[in-house]
C-alpha cells in the first residue's frame, strides 16, 4: 500500500522538474521585489495544485466532451512556451515585465509547474495506483515546489545579477526546447495513431 504512494510520487516529481524550473522562475521574476516574488510563489503553486486536482476529477470528461486529445494538449502547451521564450530571445531589451498578479498563473502555474506532462502523468497514476495516491503525491510535490521557489531569492543573491542574466538567457533557450519537445511529442502521437488507424 505504501509502495503505491511512493510509485505515484516519483513520476510526478520527475514531470514537474522543479530544479529545471528554478532558473526559468528566476528569469521571469528577475525584476520583482521579494514580496512580489513570494506572492507569485503562492499564486503559482496554488494554481498548479488546483488545476491538477481538478484535472484528476474531470479531465477525461472535459477532453471527451470537447474532443481534445492529450497530443492536442501537448501541442498547445508547447506553442505557449515557445512564444514566451522567442519573445525574450529576440527582444532582450524590450520591457517584458509581466504584472505580478498574472505571471503566477500563466506561465509559471500553468504550464511550467502543471503542464501536459504532469496532467498526463496524473491520469496514468489514477489508472495504476488509484485516486488517493495520485492526490497525495500531487500535494507532496506541490509542497516541494513551494519550498524550492521560496528559496529562489537566496539563489539569485548567491549567483548575482550577471549570473541571473546568464541563467535567464539559457532558461529562455531551455524553455524554447521544452516547447518544441511538447509540440514534437504531440505530433508524433497523432501520426502514430493515424498510421495505426
């Protein structure tokens, strides 16, 4: 029984990839005050948790009613990440500060913390281990995300302004790569289904 919770926890932890998210978070909130950043952390983790739990409850139903498939969801999330990263890479000197009231919801809460990988993994975990382990593992992982992102300011002070700028540019390229990966996976799945059908 305990093993089910452990096995449910690990794939969601990998899907969230909090340590890969950290430099992207620092880049997106580089111009924020500590208070604003703390607010973004709370908003993003709460948003990610609520979306994940809601998706566990009604995800399959909504997808069925709207005719949306997991590959569709992957492609949409990938396009969003790609557009955000390209904007930062091509227009580095343009003011890109997003109001603190919204950046915690999009893109940090969705799709960076809770994206297609987390939502897809959650559905698979329900089928494999049940809804209890799925919700508990999501809750524990969101707690870890909250703690790590709350310490992001400390990381930013350690590496300095130059380091933050460098990480920001690398993070933009990484974000673009993640977006392309999601688009690729979505297209591959669609083509595989078309070939099998």
